[in-house]
C-alpha cells in the first residue's frame, strides 16, 4: 500500500503527483510517448490501474497484484509501446 506521492513529468509538459509505488511506471509510459490521464495504486483495497490515452484510443492497464505487477506491466508496456511505434512510423 502506498501513502506517499512522487512528482512525475507528463508528456503534456505538466508535473503531477502520483502514488510513489507506481510513479516510475507512470514516468516510463510518458517517456515512451504513452500519455497517462489517471493512475492509482489501489491503496491495498483494489488493483492498481493506469488510464492511457493516444490520439484515438483509451486503454486501461490493470496491475493484478504486487507479486506479478512488474512482469505484467513490462509485458503490457512492450505491447503498448510497439503499437505506438507502429502507428507513428
């Protein structure tokens, strides 16, 4: 569970505070050109989530639990980033 926040620089050139336990994931998405519009770690009450946005698509990325979150996130990140690169060739 996370009760601290950390500053993240979004691709919209704004700095925002996000849950510190997912801040690096949010930063990585934005650094890769995948804009996040909301994110929450779930605070131990539910699964964490990120809402991402591209020009014509919203996608919700769910983190199932802490034990598998890094592996699942890495897989979802690679898929999302590949799709973004393909679209912007």
